[in-house]
């Protein structure tokens, strides 16, 4: 193995090469990793745990960046956790699928939803931001599936709370 110190342009060129190689061969690489994991899952888990212990700070930085780039994953995970807690069942779906099927109009007040508005309560303008509302609330036996969710404004969803929609 070549242990010579490389200059910054060489390092950058090598990174670009590896990124290109990965993008061209990602399916094979993922398949090989999956196969390797299935052959010896205990070894792979322990190996992963050892790496995380050795690289605590790098792992923390990665986790922070990942959470910042993918806030939707936290929301999806939270919905599934709640559905499991109520033992109602769930299916994997994305918010983009909900918007594709039901559009961007609030199913409660029939007014357009501002998709660029913040979604966390308390932030300025969150009231008109997107919330995914369960038609039959999880606490009332509804499931976390595509046929039981609709897009809604944040304020409409919060006002509705865990009540069924009355029309």
C-alpha cells in the first residue's frame, strides 16, 4: 500500500473518483454489504459498535448533520412509534406520497397549504405549514397508513386534536 503523503488536489481527485465509482456501482456494493452482514451479523454489529466507540465525535457530527438534512425521518419514525404503541398497525409511506395522492389543500378547511412554511409549533408562520393528519386518530383506533392520513394546516390539525372530523 502506498503510504506517501498526498497533496490536497490529489486527495480531492481521489475523493471524486471514489464518489463516481460508488455512484456507478452502488447496487453491487450494497448487495455485497448485505450479503456480508447476513453471513455473520454478530461480527458486523460488533465491528460497527467498535468503530462508533473509536470515532465518537465523528459519529456525533454525522448524526447531527443527518438529522438536520432529514427532519422528515424523525417525524416518520415518531408516527410509526405511536402507531405501534396503540397497536394499530402502520405502513411505510412518505409525505411526498401523501401530497401526490391528496394534493396540497388542507382536508379540514379546504385552503392551500404553504409547503415552505415552518412545521414546528411556535415558529413564525407554522399555522399554515404542512402537518400530516390522521383522519381516524391513532388514539381512537386509526392506523398509520396512506388511506388514513391527509395533509392539513398545522393550526387545523392542532385544533382538531384527537377528535374525528365532524362535517
